[in-house]
C-alpha cells in the first residue's frame, strides 16, 4: 500500500491519527470560512433575483447544500460503520461516531431552512409529503444512532449496535433523493443533478456549489476535532503525553 | 476465505436483502405515498371516496375568477388531460398564479367541483433572473412544459 512512499496504515492507529488531525484542522477550518464567506456573498449579492420567487429563493444557498450534506454524511458514516464491522476496527467506529452529530446538525438545518422557505412560497411551514417526511426520518435516524451509542456502556457493543443501525438506515438515503421522482410531492424536483444540465442561472449554481464545498470543509474540520476528542476519551493510555500514576492507569482501564 | 471477507459478504448480502425488502414495501404503499392526486385520477374515480384528499396540477390559464366578497375564488386544476374545477374561500399563497403549479386539500362535491379548504402553491425547480424568464417566455410556444415534476403525467 506504499505506492506514494507514505505508509497510510500508520494513520489508522489512533495514536498517529490524533496529531495528524490536529495539524489538519486549521487548514480545513480556514478553507470552510473562506468558501462559506464567498458562497454567501455570491448568493446574496451577485446572484440575480428569481423570476417567480423574488428574493425568497435565496435560502436555497443554505438549504440545498445542507440537505446534500445530510445525505452525504449519512452514507459516509454508514460506510465507516460497515468497514468497522467488517474489519473489527475501532478507528472506523470512531469515525462513524464523530460524523453523526454533524450529519444530524445538517439534517436539522435543511429541515429548518426548508420550513422557512416553504411558508412564503408554498404557503405552509410543513407538509407531510414524501421528501419532507423521509428527511425528517433521517434526522430521527441520526438521533437514534447517537442515543443508541450513548445508552450502551460496553464500547464494543455500542460500536456494533450503532453500526448495524447506521447500515440498516442507509436505505432511506436513496428514498429521500428519489422521492420527488418516484411519487408526486409538493417539493419541487432536483435543479442540479448528475444527469441533466442545471435548471438554474450559472451564478446561482456557482454559489450553491461553493457553499457545498464550504460545508464539506466545515464537516471535515469538525469531524476531525470531534475525532480527537473521541480518541482521547476512548484510548486513554497511561503512557499518553505524561507519566501516569497507577491510579490513573486503573481509571483508564 | 478470511473471517473478515466473510463478514463483508454478510454485510453486503444484508444490505441487498434490505434494499429488496424496502423496494417491495414502498411498492406496496405506492398509493399511500403520493401527496396529491391528479385530475386524471379524479376523472377515473381513483381517489378516496367519502374523505378529503389533495389534488395537484396546474392552474389553467384564464380560469381564475373572484366572487364579490373578494375571498371566494374559482379556478380549474388541469394536468393537461383532464380538468377539475375548484372553489376555495381564503387567502391564496403569494406564488399562486395561472399557469403555475398548485396543490389543494379538500373534498369532491357532488357536482364534481372540488371544495378546497387549503391551497398550496407548487413551484418548479427552475430558477432564473426575470429577464431570462421573459426571453424564454417569448421564445417558447404556449403550453410547452418547463418542468417534469410540476404537472405529473397521467399514469
């Protein structure tokens, strides 16, 4: 695996990953700040008003990237959980654990901004259509995974139970994404997709993609920071950092 | 085969089984998952009887009329195949317009008029500056559809 001259597996050990994450966090945080700043500027000052919704549509620059991230992060979390189950690897479970709160935050943000967008355009804060309901279920999945992990004291069992939960829940992601195509919904279809040219003005798409990149950088920075906490919390080793007393060793075990 | 390969195969098989199961469940609940019924479904009597439901489609051009009280409105919802006249007393959402999408909740009257208790505007996924929209409107012949999800094709 050393085709780049770097032993990547070195970083799969928490002891090596902890300082690496610490070095990477400032870079990703700075990138997130710059990209979100630029994205919001383009979205609010450069992008034109919409022909039917006026300025109300501008919430799309937060809503759509947040909704994308909520789904991306779930898939990534489930992938780490599956890897953890397959390899019996603690760091994979830790990654899944570190991603969950950020995913839940973006899901909540997508629901909140969607609600704020729905009132002026549709005329309702909330409707029980397939898109909105499946996204709400995703929020409950995130919360359920976090709670399930927290409710089991034995770390190995907590890891495995929440990983199975995360993997089972991954079926909801394609349901959310395709809900507007499979069923008729109040929610409009996708403006930007892999298969068709965007159905929005170019500056609007730019703002949305820059915001998405910014949210990615933010997610990575926050996940790494949380990962460091998780590592320290779970891998308290007596030889870590300072000379530990016998009492501290006993506590860590 | 190493134990970890076995575990990955098990996880993969589990996910496939789960995907198949959820596809079957979603298929079974297909009719319950739709948010609204189309005018064609209303015409074919495929809508629930005796209870409220939602109809969705496009507000037919030139069909919007207001009564003297300023609150009661009449309009026609169409999916370009069938039409359903709708009566609604209340405040319409800002984006409610002729030629645009609408979803109305209510009950079908005996005379075939849909008595709506709530009207929601359904906008499409196209966003553009007003100038571009004007140019597009001039270039486009009337009746052409700009969105695949605004008016659901009759099935």
